[in-house]
C-alpha cells in the first residue's frame, strides 16, 4: 500500500517507517493517524519483517497533533480525534513485533506520545521532547497523561505535563524516557542495529514478552506471573523453545532465523 505521509523502507528484517509531512514538522493529522494504523497492520502481517523503527523526516520526529486541524474542531470532534490517536498508538504498543522510536528531533505533544507507545526509544542529541498542550489550553489527548508517568514516575511526568516545557536528550536519558542518546548521524544505524538483534530472537517469544510486559503492567505480580507462565508454555507448545534449545546444543541457527535469511 502507498502512503502519503509515511515512507516505509525494508532493510534486512527491519522496516523503517518515516513520518514525512515536512510542511508541518510531521504533525500527526487524522490522515497520518489512519496511515499509521494501516502501515502497522501491514507490517504485522509481513513475515519478512521482524522489527519496526519509527522516525521522522527532517528536524522533527513529530511536532504533535496537527494544530491547524485541531483548530477547526468542536468538543465531540476533538474527543473523536483523541480516540483515533489513542487507537493508532495502541496499534503500535500492541504490535506483535518490537517498535523502536528513533527520535531525531522535536517529539512534542502527539509526537512524544507516539514515541512513548514504542517499546524502546533512542534519541539523537538534537531531540527535544515535551507535552506542550497546556500552553495551548488543552490536555494531551493521545495517551501522554497515562504513559509518561508510567515511564518516568509521577513527579517528573507532572513537571513536564504541567509546565509544558520541553526537555533535551540528556535530561530524557537521565529520566529513563529514552534508552540511549547518540549523535544525529548515528541514530538510524543504532536503531536498526537494535531492531535487527531483537528480530533475530524467537518471533513468538518476542510477541509474548511484549504482551506480558504490557498487560502485566496494570496488574499485580501474581496475575502478571500467570500471564508469563502461559506465555512460557506457549513457547514450548508451538515448538519454538524446543527448536531454540536444540539449536543451542547443535551450535546452529534456529530454524526461524534460517527461514527469514
Ligand atoms: N501542527 C501543525 N503545524 C505545525 C505544528 C503542529 N503541531 N508544529 C509546527 N507546525 C508548522 C508551523 O505552523 C510552521 O508552518 P508555516 O511554515 O506554514 O508557518 C511549520 O510547521 C514550521 O514550524 P515553525 O516555524 O514553528 O518551526 P520552528 O523551528 O520555529 O519551531 C517548534 C519548531 C518548536 C516545534 C514549533 O513549531 C512548535 O512549537 N510547534 C507546536 C508544538 C506543539 O504545541 N505540539 C503540541 C500539539 S497539540 C497535541 O499534540 C495534542 C495531543 O496530544 C492530542
């Protein structure tokens, strides 16, 4: 499928999805949200793709929801727009493959909310991240009030959400908002390297680890542990764990990797 505001390139087992709306610093309008949902569904179904990198073209990852589009909305329309954004980012969060955000520049409002729906965030030294919605008289709408405190704790999250001030990459690293910070020209390489490594692991195990972490986060350790025991059983039931263990002893690649090469 062709997309207007997204570019998709495959490299090895990794698909790089680039948000590309240069005139609006990659702001996420309704059309781009729909495209993200469709792109993720396609990539989920593509057996040749083991991991996804999400990034932005130019100086922004994404400068937020599209303010021009928002400016024309009444209350009900804004609510529906928030629901669409939340659906798009849930699609990223629940994808059965890892999604790594390569945060190349401004990740503000909906842009940071998109990055937070990804499993791992790598930032360039040029990245600026924040939730400036309150400066516009609005709350975040695409999950920012929920994912940010879960990632970095209530105090720091509330400072970012209530002041609307952006933080730089070094601060984001010290808060645990991003996993690592690299030079701008190393960003895509670093994200792809991590994506390829994860894509070489057992595909079912990767999907199940994501699901256990995401679904277990809202529960107690016992309930989450039950999810984990089920996942562990599934890995053996479908044969992946047996194959992985045999490959270890026979000092060869596991079959899922040979199939993809
Ligand atoms: N939506 C629509 N257009 C946007 C945009 C956005 N979020 N952000 C930037 N643009 C447009 C600008 O209007 C400008 O267009 P023109 O050239 O036609 O004037 C163009 O992109 C370039 O932007 P700037 O000239 O402002 O670029 P800059 O380098 O001087 O500043 C910036 C960069 C600091 C990111 C600044 O553009 C900015 O503050 N953008 C808005 C950020 C923001 O408030 N995001 C939150 C949006 S609300 C949201 O996301 C709600 C939600 O959770 C649901």
